[in-house]
C-alpha cells in the first residue's frame, strides 16, 4: 500500500518485534505520536461514524 503513514511493511515490523523481544524487557510501547491523539479522537466518535470508517 502506498501513502499509509502509520503502517510499515511486514519485514520492518518483524524486525522491530524481534528487537523488542531480544531486549528482554517486560514491556515495550509504540510511539506516542500519532497514536495518542488518534485514540483520543476514536474513543469519542459516535459508533455510526466508526462503522463507516472500518
């Protein structure tokens, strides 16, 4: 897919997951930007709007 700023290809995503697992930490987090503002907005949208989006 082109022009998808919040999606990475499978190879990049897998490398990031392996790096996180091999780091041995109990928790890992995705970057705050852009997910925090998007989550805030999505939680407040009416269900009808969300149904049309997804």
